[in-house]
C-alpha cells in the first residue's frame, strides 16, 4: 500500500467523500458546468457494476488483463459509492471526474488508439454476412452471432496496449483507483447507451450499415448478367400447350 492509499483509507470516510462529491457537483452547476455522474443500480457489496451484455462484456475484457488486477477492486468500490461524478465518452477518448480525498475532484482522461484500416476492413467484411445483425447493433441491441467480432483477439474491445491513462491525483501508479473507477464507469454508461461503444472506437454504426448494404448490392449487380442455373431451357408455348 502506497502512502497515498494509506492516507485515503485512514482519514477520509466514504460518507465524507460522498458529501464532497455532492458539493463538487453543486459547485460545477453554479459555474454552468453539467456533470454526468455514474449511478450503479442495486445494493450489496457483491453486486455487478453493469447489467447488460455491453457493460458486462466491457468489464470482462478489462478484468482479464493481469496488468489491471491490483487496482480494479478499489475502482469498483469507488464507483459503487458514487465517487464518479462525471463521465463522458467521445471519439477515442473518455473524460471523467472522480471524487477522492481532496475537495477538488480528480480529472481522468482515457484515450484509446484508433482502429487500423485493416481491422476496420475485417470488421466490415465480418458484418456483411448479416445486414439484420448490423441493424440490431444500430438499434442498441446485441446479436449473439457477432459476439466474436467484439471479444476475439483483434476484435473491437481494446487491449491494454491500446489504452492510455492520465489522472491528476498524486498516486504514481500506472492505473490508479480513479482511473479504474472510470473504466468501470464506461461499462455502466454502455448499459445506458450501447452505441457509445462505437463512438469510443471511432465507428459510425449507421455508416457501417450503409457500407454493408452498398457492398451487397454491388456484388449482386456484378452477377446480374451471369446466366442462372435455375433458368428453364424449354419452349414456353410447348409447356403450356399453346
């Protein structure tokens, strides 16, 4: 345990942090700044922080990396206790505010490397087999037949080497508990708005559907002059006795 962790645990209770979190939100509102806090539904210390496939899959992907395992439990505790007072997802970036021991909340930024053109092409090709599946994604649903597109190696979920963190807290750890709290907060936000995942990865799901449909039509048009095996080679007059 670092000195910072000891100080945080020894002198500031959860109730005190929650009171400071409330005041931080109020101060921001007076300045015309609207925070978007993370609220975890349910009660109990063993509950999951996310409820949908999207949020749980995000958390599962994050928790499988050993580089993160030491700090994730503290982050989960922070998010359960309402310490993530702001979290916003942008293209390739997540910004957030986490209440800690200081009166002023800590600022967290998480950036994710953009998908390479090669990976984007593979994703598009993978989606071409089922337009209805891609449409389901646009509707905020998750078609099970596309699960490996997200969770497989080189899928849409980012690997540790593609994720970069920064936090204004004095903790020198690569992944502090405030960053961990924001990471879990992303899962909660995906419960609420699944399509934010595509925003984070720099993919326009509507554009993806258009490309899939366009490519399918182009393929069909290429074969329009090709004779079909199903064409009957018979005299129509003879068939109907004319």
